[in-house]
């Protein structure tokens, strides 16, 4: 029997004994009066060996318990922080000491009553007068000195990750602050938040392969939203001028450091403006969030200093390519573009066109170099079917992407609101689906009908919330800022590692 199995067996025995004694190891409630962080702040000036008669009542997980004979030290961790608890001869009733030594283990959730004092070494502590077992832990926590360090294991067992690694909780607290601040900013600008469907009869609004499911009651296929854009535009048709939604979307694509199949996106629609207004809004919004959440605009991300304060550098896509590669794509023929793609081992996901080639060259050869916030605007029209073309150059559309740390932080453009042109674009997209393009959009007759009713000049803004949280928390992976990221099932992971030789098959004894 392994060490962990012995611990589990011992704890199960304790649970059985407690019940025989009439003690419920899983009571319904506990009347908490105090919290670790508040106590640390309130008694911050209490000197070493200082004592108070102040009675406190705290609860949390017992992270460690060291029995040193006549005195025992424990670390209690609640939702706000940690505080030491001390059981000592002549201060703690004997029955409490005996109960703890016999039935309490590290990992248990307990309620503690006592008085506040500071130890000789300066540790603020609770002198225990009473202790109640609130939840008996069966599985032991990871070893103190090793903790839960394996990244895959941390993501799979986020509940343990949060218990062991205190920095993880602060990441999700900042995530909440980011989301609240985004709402505060947009609300202050007169935008109204409206929910849009996550389960849709047709998908659209982005170039992505959707997830398909079935609605049993109507016996029809439905799609998890890849975007909220088309529903927001319907609301603009209906008479709203400034609206937004913050929702999860689902894209059936690869998983890497900046991509998860399920992620959070902020999308807005703003009537009577073009993409220039949203360039200003995007910069102002990110600066506001950084100040609100961090109190500053200069951040350090994985060793790189990044200044989020506006105004940001702005370049057209073709200007950025000229600056960083010396290629002048405006003057290049299709043949020269194809040769450039081949020379740089760039493979297009979609059928070749000049615009698709130019965007691929930018994405692979230029974008990774843009560390400081940069707005890249005026994209090839044939890469952006829902964006409005520039009035003086129909091959270019009014679209921009803010790039920070080499990442696309969002997708934004002046919206195409000509129903005749939109119908042509969607029909062309439908043809691409027939030819095998899994990221093309289906024809949506109801959306065309909405635009035929009439949508005013409008610009939409999109922001990848998870990537913004990554930047503001210095998190290297999107899985660090999503509480429960999608993970490959363990059985498939083990099979893959066996195949790659990372795990050696155990030889069976004959």
C-alpha cells in the first residue's frame, strides 16, 4: 500500500470514528466573524509578543499543522489570505488539543475561535480556545515543498491549484476587475449591454469553424456562437445606437498559448461612426482598464516592458510590411506574392487571392515584431467580407486590429450595411463552404432582411478579454487566465505519450 493510500485509509477511519462519537465531520454551517486579511491589517502594529483580549472567529483550510509537544502551530487559509493558529499548553483547553491531535489533519477545513497575539518571531496568530471540524479532507494536499507544479495537472485540478498556489487566485481576482472595468468604461460612454444568443441556428460574424450540436425538441442542428456580431447589428437596425455584449464564443480550432476553443470576447456596435472613432475608443479603453486594475499603464510582460498609454502607433498594413520586411506589396504581382509565400514557407488556409497573401505575409513576418501597442489598419477587402470598403479604394476595407506583444487583441471595422453588397458577399461565402472552406460563413437570409430594413453607418469593436487579462497579469498562457481551460482527456494524452516514447510501458512479470 502506497503512502497516499495509507493516508486516505487513516482519514476514512477518523470519519467513521467521529460519526460513532456523534460528531458530524461535514456540518451545515459556521458563523464566521473575521477574515485573515482584515485581521492582518487591523493588528499590523501589534508588536512581537504583544497580546490582546480581542475574541475572533475565523474559518478556512488548515494548510499545515506542526505538533511540537506542548505547542502546535497551524496555518489557516481563507478566501482573503492566511493567519497562524496556535494550540498551546495552559491557553488551549485540553479537550481541544486532544481532539486536534487525534482527528484534525492538514487539508481539513476548520472553524477557530480564540484571541489575537503576536509570537516572539513576529507572526500574527490566533491563540485557539475552540476548534470545530467543518469538512474532513480525505485526499492529502500535495507535498509542502513540491506543491502542484506540473502545468497540465494544475489546469486539470484547478481546485488544488487555487489551494496551493496563492498567486493563482489573484489572477482571477484581476480578471474579474478587468471585466467590471470594461463594463464601467462602456457604460460611462453611453453603451448599453444586451445579451445575444450563444446557441444559434446559423453561425456568422467571424472566420472560424463552428461547433455543431443538435436541438432535440426541434430535431435540428444548431451552432455554438463563433461571434455575437450579427445579433448586435440587428439591434442597431432596431434603433439602439451604442450597444455591447461580453460573452463566451466557441471556435473549433487549435489550442495553444493564446487560443482556447471557448473564450470571452467583448463586442460593441456604435451607430453613425466609422472605424476611426473605434481606434480612439480602443486605446482609451485599454488605458482606462490598466489604470483601474493595476494603477499604472506601463506593464512588464514576460520580461518585456510595454506602455499601454495612448496614443499608440498607427500604420496601414502595407506600411507595416514595407517597414519590417522591405517588401512593397502594393507593387507586387500575384506571381511575386506566391514566390514570397513559398520562399518563407507560408501556407494559406484559404484559396489564393492577393489580399489573402498580403495578410498572411503581415501575420507571419510582421505581426510578431509589434510588441508595443500598434494599430494596423486598412486590410485587404477580400479578407474581410463584413467590413466596408474605403470610398476611394475598393480593394482596401476600413478594418483595424490592435496588436500588442505580437498578438491580435481584437478585430474592428466599419460595418458593411449595403444589403445588396452583403448578399453578394454571403453568397460567395456559401460557395466557399461548398468547396470545403470550413471557416466561411453560411448565407443568413434573416440578417440580409435586417439590413434591407436599414442599418445606419456603424462601426463595431471586438476585444479578446482573455488576452488582455494575460497581459495585465503577466500570464504566459491563456490557460492561466481561464479557470477551467479545455484539456485533452487523460487517456488520450497517455496514449499519445506512449506513442512518442515519453512513457515507457511497464514490463509484466511472467
